[in-house]
C-alpha cells in the first residue's frame, strides 16, 4: 500500500530479469513487465480508455488477471512511453483493506516531489486524511497538493476495489462513502494530469449502486477483461522461457491449457504449474548460449539451456493437484521447522480458517487479517506464527501476502495470494471435511449458542442438556474470545450459559445416581423375599425328597425280609407275623386361599388432583420441572391442591402439546381450570384440552382426578416466570 515512482526522465528503463520466468500463484508485479506476455491487446485497450477518459474500471472474474494487467502491463507502458517524451509518471497503488482512507492517504503522502516534501511523513498523512473527509470536494485540493500536470502525471490504482464493500459491512460505510464520493469526483471532473484505475471482481458491480453516483461512473468507464485466446495463452507460457535461455514445448503448453479447463483460475494455475516444473526439472549445469535461437516457422530452438517437455508434467491430478500437493509440502515443512511440542498441532489449520470464509452467495473468499488478529485467534506464540507465515509467503511459494521476506509489523494485513488456493487445496476445499466448511459449521454452532444464551438470560432454567453441555465444553477448548468476535462476540454470555448447564448437568446426574440407588435398594427389598422363599421352598423340597427316600429304603428292607421268609417256607399264604401291607400315597397339600382386603370407599373429591407430565425430549425436562413446581404452589382456584408425581420421557408423543382428562365431570370443571392455570405459567407452547372421557369414562383402572400433560417433540418449553 505504498507509492511507486518511475525513474527520472531520460533515464533508460532497467531490463533486469526477475529471478524466475514464472511468478507462480501471485499476480505479476510492475518490475516483472519483461516476462508479461499474451495480454498486449488488452493493455492497449485499457491504455486508450485511460488516456481519453482518465478514469477506467477494469473488472472480471477472480483469477482472470486484472491486477497483473494493470501492474505489469498498463502502468509500465505509461511510464515507458511517457518517458520517451520527457514526462515522468508517478504511480500510487493502494488496496482499501481495513482502513481505506488512511491507506489512500499513506499512498499519496509517499509520492515524491510533492510540495512540503521535507515535512514529516506522518504529518503529510494526517493532512491528506483530513482532505479526504470532504469526499468529492477534496479533488481540487489533492490535485494541488500533488502538483499533477501534463508533464508530471499521476496515476492512482485502487486494486481489489471490492474490499471496500467488505470494509463497509464490518465497520460501517462512513469511509466507504467518502472514498466513493472522491472517486466519482475524480471521474466527473478529473484534474489535469490525474488518472484513476480501479480493479474489481465483476460480481461486485451491483454493490456499487449503494453509493450515490458510483454505479453511473462505473457504467460509463468500465472495461470487462476478456478471455485470453489460445494463441495468447501459448505466448504467456512459452515466451518467458526464451528470456531465460529455456524452452517450453508446444505439446506441454497445450496440455497445461487443456488441464486448466478454461475456468476462472486458469491463468494463476498455469503460472503456478510452470513455476513448479521450472523448480523441479530445470538444470543450470549447461552454459547458456550467447544468443538463444528463436522459433522459426514452427521449428524449435536447438540450443536452449533447459527444456520443459510433456514428460516433465505427469498431470496425474492436474494443475489443481499440483497446487494442492505443493501446499501440503509447504505445510509439512512448516510443521517440522516451526511447531514445537508446546504449540498447537492445528495451528496451520486455524491460520487458514481465519483467512477464509464463505460469503452470502456461498462462494469461498479471502478474509484478510492483521498479524495481531491472527495471534489472538490462533493463540500461537509470535515466534511460531511468524515462522509459519514466512514458510507460506517466501519467494517461490507466495501463498500468502505480503510476499517475500520483509519483516512483518503487528498491523500488517495477511491475506491469501489468490482464491485459487482456497478452491484447489484439498485441506481447505474438501466439501465434507475441509477447513472451510468446518469453520463455517463452527460459526453456526457459535451463533446457536448465542441464541441459547439469550434464552438463558430470560429464563435461568433454559440451559443445555447434559449431553450437549459435555460436547460444547470440549468444542470450546479450541476457541477463545478473539475467535468469537468473528461471529458476533458474546464470549462471557456463552461461558455463563455453559457454567449453568454444567451445574444443572451435575445436579441431574446426582439425582439419577440417587434414583438408581433407590431402585437398587427397592429391587433388593423385592428380590430378597423371593430368594428367601425360593431357598425355603428348595429346603422343603429337599426334605420331602429325603423323607421319600427314607421311606423307600424302609420298604426295600421289608420287601427283602419278605422274600427271605418266602424262600424258606416256599409259600406265603399270609404275611409274616408283625407285618402289615404298606401302601405309599402322595402327600396331600392344602390349596392356596385368596385373602380379600377390605378397602373403605372414598368420595372422588377426597382424592388429591394429580398431574402426570410426559416429555418427548430430554431438553424439555428442566423447564417441565419448573412447571411442576408452580402447579403445586398454585393449586386450583377453589383451593384444591395439585400433586405432580413426576416426569416421564416417552418415545411416542402427540403432534401437538396437550392436557388430557378422562372423566366427563372433571373435564368440564377442573380440566378447564387446570388448563387455564397451566397456560398462564407457560410462555410456550400453549396447551389444548383433550377430553378422553368417552373412551375411558367407565374405566375402573383410572383413579379420580387424574390428569396428564403431554409435550410434543420439538416444542421448546418456556415459562413466563419462575
């Protein structure tokens, strides 16, 4: 966001080549005009519009090369062409970022040869910033301040103008409105020697109508960047290599064009793919020829220092895969060299989740953040985070900007170099498990917690269920207040909700433990007599068996004696003296006698009115308990007390919450009173009375004054007051 000037008039432009023929994913910079090929007709078209109108808006899809066209095409052409006639162009390049007017003031203040240039830089910035508060009224003052004229023209490039709308969404439209007014003034009454270029994505054209006069200005001065023809793409791929004594075969160039698919990321993907192939396969062992042979009539050069052929590009996963694999390699290096035992192993994930988001149209976009913001959100140490950032922004990678190795300040804005990285790196782009969709879902969870916190603040009984409480507590361990600001803040509110939910969860668990202990004791009291009875019955059975066995043994002994006696005499006309014929009969048992219990008759009004509550979801339990308490406290208007024996979680619930009654005489009197009292206590849902007396009125299985409340699934129970 700093100014840039040309060299003095008459000084020949340097032709030092950039370090490599292909910049990679990032846009071309001004000093790379020497390797900028294939867009010559577009440069001529924009220059003609700019010279005649002195204001032009270049727009197109993301990745179509807008910034590269202006920075490495239009601006160098203006500087070089005007220098031949003795004019010296000055250029200011700015991005709106998080402070559009301050960024513009810094760019203009950095322009050399302005009046009072000996003043302190910060004082000049403040002075210009004050001028900008007048919007369109600042045009004349700025022209006078910069002393722009025909011999000293000034060109202002507002790159990525769509950032202005994002700034307005987050911080209000005061600065956006003033900058829009200024730009409209520069278009309608451009000062002598003052030229303005805007670049923006086409999908933001409609947003220009938010500011007075801006849509009309854009319509009158727009240039939609066209697609590059096949021949243009071939030049962009093959011509830079020749300047470095190299050669890219036509077959490889055609494969790269075909694999790019002609989508919005075509140019950055091709440039990145060529950079990676050059890094992997180019050898500098052979000396460069003195004058590389150009291609003549389709014949290839015979003496390049290096070649890139089709076999160098496997294309297994295409250009998208080449970019994704490169990002994985950089991530692996950063994890190994930067992240220590005390650092979060998910630091890189948290970093890129902070730098990306999904807009209202469902598109993945960049989300610039300052270094200080990233430190707060990720919770990383400054040294660790700087090390990771350096790995992703260094030359030859350029996945993050600012590019290069210049030291970063706390307020420097970090940004993804191109949205192609968001769309192609699988760790970010995977539709199911990618960082982008996971961050989007995290935002939804946080906003849902804010809604629950609001409900909790109105009624302290509206807490999270035990299962949800445990899950959200674990989920929040990776979050912090700085992260929460992205989705509406409210960190302390959610913490209070979570603390109350944990207390209620512990209370419910304690009640559940007590209930289980009571059940165990009750079961023991029931089972113990049964066991004792079984043991007694078993003992009695064993004694009967033993007695029968003893009798059988005695009979066998007597039978043996009878046989002995018969064998001696040979006859048995009578039993032996002293013997009686023995007949064994089964033992008689008395039948069980039914015991009739006499229960005294009672009048129906002597029974207390009982209300049984049925819920469909565990989350309804706590507010249902509050309803029970208030019913028991109030009673009916005639003084009848109400008992609420308990709450039952059921599997089948009615579609609509209701109060059920079972006797005709009770439905018309006490049922109506109970319904009115219940609906006075409930804010929502409101119950209806369901008269079931025709079905159950004659039943003796239902006691008098029996009522039931059934809550439907999905109904959020809210009480008016506790």
